[in-house]
C-alpha cells in the first residue's frame, strides 16, 4: 500500500511537473506565435520589395527556429497537441507570406527587360527567337508579353499603312491582302513557346503529384514504425525514412502545409518514444548539432561573400535545410548555435538592405539624367531639313539621344511611368515631323508615277507609226519629258522603265532599218577602216611609241573615214576594243581613261548618225546615275541601323567604303552625261 501510495505521489508529481513545463513552453510558443505573426502582418503596409523580403525572412527565422527548439523542449517531457497547434498557426501565417515574398524575389530575378518598344520587327523576331530557343520557358513570360505588345503595335501600323496605300492606288478593300514572312515566323515562335510552356507545366504537375504520393508513403511508413516500435532497429529505420523524405522533391503548393504538419506530427511522436532511450536521443542531438554547425559555417561564409544576390539566394536554401531537414540540438548548445546563425543571417540581410538603399539613391539621380535627355529631344529643331540626307542626319542624332536615354539606367518605380510618358511625347514630336516629310516624298513619287505612265502610253501608241519625220520628233520629246520627271516608287520603277524603253526601241529600230542602206561608198570605208585597224594592231604589237596624242590621232583619222554598212558595224567594236586596250596601257588616271573610251564610242555613233543609240546611251547613263544614287541612299539608310556601332566596326567600314565607291561611279556617269549634253545632233 505504501509503495502504491508513493508511486501515485510520484506519478502526480511528474504529471504536475509535466503540466507546468507544458504551460511554460506553451506560453513561450504563444508569445513567439504572436510576435511572429505581428512581424508578418507589418509586411502588408510595406511597398519596398527589399523590406518585404527582409521582414518575411526575419519572421521565418525567428518562428521556425524557436518553434523547432520548443519542440525539442516538449520532447524532453511529453508532446502537447495544443502547443503544436499554436506553432502550426504561426507557421501557416509565415508560409503564406514567405510564398508571397518568394514570388516577389522571382520577379526581381527575371531576365533583363529590353526596350522592345524601340525595336523594329526584325529585331523583335530575333529577340523572340533567342528567348524561345535558348532561355528557360519559366523565365521568359514577361519578356514574351512585352514583345507581343510591341510587335502587334508595329505590325498593326504597317498593315494600316499598306492598306491605305492599296486603297489610294485604286484597289478594293475586299481584295486587300498583306503577307509578311516576319509575321509567319513570329506566329510560329509563339506557338512553339505555348507548346513548351504547356508541356513544362504538365510535367511539373505530374512530378509534384508523384512527390506527394511518395511523401504520403513515407508518412505511412513512419506511422507504422511508431506503432510497431522495435528498440533495436527503430532509430536506424527512422533515419532512413528521414533521408527518403529529404530526397523527395516539392509537392503541390496547396498540399504542402498539411503534408509537412502531418509528417512533423509523427516525427514528434517518434521523439516521444525516443526520449525513453536517452542514449539514442543524445546520439540524435549530436548528429543534429554537427549538421547545424555546418549550416552556421556556410551562413557565416555567405555573410562575407562579395556577391550579395548570390549570398541571399543561398541563405534561403540554408534556412530551408535548417527548418525541414535538421532536428533539434541539446539544450546546452541551442543558444550558442542559434546566435551564430542569427548573426550571420542578419549580416547578409543588412548588406543586402544597404545595397538596395544605394541602388535607390542611384535611381533618383537617373531621373535627372533622363529628364535632361528628354529636354534635348524636345528642343531638337527640324524646320531647316529640306532633303533626305538632312532627315537621315537628324534620325541618326535622335537615335543617339534615345540610346543615351536608355543608358541612363533605372528610375524609381513611382516615377517610371511619368518619365516614360515625357520621353514618348518628345520623340513623338520628332517622329510626326519626320513622317510628314516622308509622306510628302511618297505623294510626289505617286504624282511622278502617273506622269510616267502617261508617257509610256504615248510611246506605245506611236511605236508602229511610219510617219518618220513627225513621229521621230514626238518620240524625242516624249523621251525628253521622261528625263524631267522625278523618281517613282521603287516597286514600279523597273517595270515602267522596261515598258518605256521597249516602246522607244521598237520605233527607232524600224526607223533605222529604213535608213540603213548599204552603199559602195560605205563598203570602201569599211575596207579602209579594216586596213587601218590592222596597222594599229601591228604598231601596238611592235610596242611603238604610243601616247595620248597618238590615240587621239587614231580616233580622228578613223572617224574621218566615214560610215560603214550596217552589217559591217562590228568593226567599230573591234576598233573600240583596240583603242581601249591602248588607252589602258598608258599611265593615265582611271577616270580619264574611262572618258576617253566613252568619247570614242559616242564619236562612232555620231559618225554613223546613229541617233537612236545616242538617245539610248543618254537614257542609259541617266539610269546608271539613278542606280548609283539609290545605292548610296540605301547604304546611308543601312548606316542608320549601325547607329550604336563604333566607327572602327568592320561592317560600318565596309558600308562606308561601298558608299564612296558608288559616289565615285556616279561622278563618272555624271561626267559622261555632261559630255552628251554638249553634243548637237539631229
């Protein structure tokens, strides 16, 4: 009886002690819960991303680690369901806020957002290709959306302009159709992106559900281990289950908290069993201490790391390990280990906070820089621009200012939209003036198109006429009028020129067939020229003293011999080749040699009274001048795409070299045209 009474008293004393301990732990846990939740709630009124992240991280560290140590206290006595419930409430709040802050961090770490609004369609497609083909599908969502917005806006503008042009040329709206290979490529890339994105999410969902099933299996095995405890093997089996649990990947977000709480509930049940065996408990505390010290050392290394963003990201990983994978340590080590870990964490957060503080300071300075550039753009004067080259120069200068604007760096989010709108207004002012000029140019070319179409119609109507005297004068006037009309849209230029040239050539070919009658006199001229040609060839082969005066003498003598029959005119070509060869052998300027050869050819046309050839030659020379100048204009336009390139860029050097070459060629053709205009023939 006495023994039973003593046992009852001991039991009562133990229960009283346990109850008191549970009350103390519960009070501490409730205090932690209240403080932690209050810290988390403060996040709602913060707008700065850095503050959000730091507040959440601090809340997570305090709540999770103090909760973990409190669980260890409970393991020393008895498990308290109410205490666990209190901690779970805190963790629920924290997990929710940590998830939200993680999303904020993920947004910060997205790919760099380029200025897609300023890019042309080709650049947008190129950037989209890089994103879809080379970048992880999860990182490119925002960039893809920005590209879609910019592309659709620019393509819509082009489509509207093409439709307006189509209708202005007399087309019916129902017949309008515009195809662009860039649009086809763009649509294909978007399709590839959506397929990859959907496949990724499907794969992730499948993997998350598989992981959930695996974790539930571990929980069932843990329950079985507790319910069928074997003192010889249960600790080893428990460790094995822990390793399995840690190796399993993430589960669906909606099930994470419930799964985690269920698992830790049964872990605590295991520790309730384990505390009966102090040796096993001490062994577990020792193992946990070793693991936590490793994490502390890593955290302290990160506190000294130069890369702040890297240190912060790695610290999140360490906190996850501290929370989910490493259990409690002995009472005598808890405060020391926690203080070291907390100090290292605080140092990382302080450095990161200071880093963002410096960034924000720089952002304010960037506002002033960008506003200064906007003022330059807004004050840019275009009223003196008269020619295409003037506008090309202005476009290049504005592009330089745009580039300067974007290089000024980031501005505070609160001022970003205001600054951007000011920039858009300033650039719109310039673009409006530029577009007005090019619209006038386009209108002028359309007017020229109608004039040339009328001249083509006249030439076609006259090409079969046999009223040689009157029609010849009319055809020459038509050709003269053609020369006076300016440029037409490039897409019509070649076709229109071919129609006009064919009509003129047809008429003059018939005219010259009538005029070209062979005569004995012309055959005599042929024989004389043949003999002279042989003599010149012999002199060249014998390396006689030939100079410019000698060549001029050959030409004058040759032209003095008179016309040859039409079927013998090939001898003129042979003579021209011999003279050209002789001229090229002289130490003369290239342009001088070219003009000498040209004058020789023209002289042959005059000698033969081949006025059609002279007219045709003049038209040809004008066409070559136009071609050279168009190439110069095109190349100068191309330089606009290299506005950001340095002057020593090989592509820029090559383009400029080609521009000079075409300008040089154009000058030669202009000299030929000037010479033709000095001639008087009829």
